[in-house]
């Protein structure tokens, strides 16, 4: 990305009727990024409305990255100093914030929403919003967005406010929410740990924050859940079409990825690589799992491992709402009273 511009959507082109070379280039890039990777600090063109003397933004994954991974999800971090705030702004796309440190509150369309560490907070579509930290401790937020989905669909209105252009050519104000999905105003904007439950599934011990089944939550684009692994444990070995970004919340470990090759014969057939690639990670890192990949995650440093998992829900609407569990997760050392299956994660499994 240039220093004086921003890539909102990355183009895709090739000189032949196949894109395997494009996919192989994507697969060749490093999939683990740590805090030293800042692909954009947001100051050049005022990204996210976050750059003030009291707040900072740092991008880790985005469509303009030189080593391009994905634009189904974007990742950045916002830090807000004690008694600080960022700049108010609005955009059509949703945004989801996982609170890593501190506490604070949002103002969305003149309504206040308080949050604290480990809450999952949503900026709804077409929202004018601003983030505040009235406390002494710094607040740090992990921001996950499927912004490019809106960009692809031409939903481009965004900015920091002010009069409309060519005002004399337009009529009076109308209520924008008149074209929203019925009932969205009754949905929650903050999901706290107390409002979720840990469940044992074939994929591992998880708690769901958002999925197509969390109809109480006002988030439609990002599915999110958390893995909890015992020391030496592992998740299920699983195959899905959606790509994924995981944030290492606690502990250290590694991830094994098996590439999947498509054979296009009288129908599509899948061939899974015999040997995986290994990617080591530590607390604070992000891990990328590409589309159509078999993956399995391991806790390796003798301590528990917690991973936050994020996916773009659009894949499910396109017909890819199944996850095939090829090997179940290791048994947890403590049991939970649950009959949950991966269906409860909006990740249906097959025996």
C-alpha cells in the first residue's frame, strides 16, 4: 500500500482461466504475525478515526498488505489511554471488538454501551460511534472486521460527519434504520463471558460468542468462539472451506496445516496433503488458516492455551457451513455437563 492511500478491496486477475498460481502465492506467505508486524499505523489517511493524542491504531492484517493473506477479515488493534477517547466516525460495515485490557464505553447513535476486559463488543451497520476510556488504566481492543464484504457490495458510505454535498438537490432527512432487518434494535451489542458457556465438542472445549445461532447478538458478518486447551492438548483435526484468523490469548503452541488440492474431474474431488506445515505461535500473535485447509492446533509449552477464532459468516451463506472433523480433540482433564456438538458453533460435523 502506498503511504498516501489505502487499499479498500484488492483486485484479482490472471492471464489464464485458472488461479492456482494466485493461491500458491497466498499460501507461501508467513501465517503467524506478532506485535512487530504493523502493516499500517493509520495516520496517513486517518484510518478508523482512531489516531488522536490519546489513542493509537495498528493494523496487522488487511487487503493492502504486501504479503497478502486475506481480505475476508481484517485485524487491527486500538489502544486508548486512561481518560482518553478516539475520534467519532461512521461507516456502513460492522466491526467487532474483543477487549484485551481495561474498560470503557461506546457511544453508538447517541446510545451508551459499557464494556470491560474479555467482552466482545459490536459496532452495528450504519453506526456513528466513538470509543471512550474514563478510567486510569489503558484499554486495548482487538478489532475484527469483514469490511471488504461491504466494499464488494458497493456499501461505501463512511466518514466523520458534516453536511451532505449538493444539499439543494436532495429532500429532507429520512430515518436510515427504516431499511434495517426487523428486530435488530432489540439485539445485544455486548457479549460478556458471563453470557456464554464453555462446552466440549469434537473440535475441543469452546465457548461461542457469535454464530448464525446467536440470534440475540447484533453481529451478522463475523463468527467468533474461543478454544481452551489443556497443557499438551490439541483441537480436533478439521477441514473447512472458510479461512480463519486466530488470536493467541494465552499460552504458546503450534498449528499444523494440510493443504487441500482440488481435482476437477466429472465432479470435484479433494486430495489432502500427506505432510502438514507447522506454524509456531505465542501469546499476542495472530495465526492465519487459509481457505480450504485441514488444520489442528496444539498447546506445547506446558501451560494452558486459549485461542480466539474468527471467521467471515459469508462462507456459511454460500453453502459452506460444514466442518469435517477428521480426528477428535484430546480429552480435557476436567469434564463439563454438556451434550454440545460442533453444530452449536455453527460448524456442523460429520461422523
